[in-house]
C-alpha cells in the first residue's frame, strides 16, 4: 500500500472538496392542489398525477 512522502496542504485538500455540496431538490407545483412536489411523481398531498387520481392519500 503506497503512502504519501509529504503531507498535503490544507488548501490542496480544500480544493479537492469544493464540489462536495448538497443540491436543493427541484420542486414543481401540483396542477391539482398547487402544493410543491417532486417532478414526475404522484403528489403526496392529493394523490394526483398527470390529471388523474392515481392513489387516495391517507387521512391524518
């Protein structure tokens, strides 16, 4: 197993980690109830997808 001969600087490690970040999920408005939902998925609030009721949401 190879080992580094010299220590890498903090800035060198930080440059490598600049792209380690979270992305904000894309949300779209449900065409039926106008609540935010993930695109191409059934709305968890009303159960509609593509203008049709696919599931009946649970009453809480």
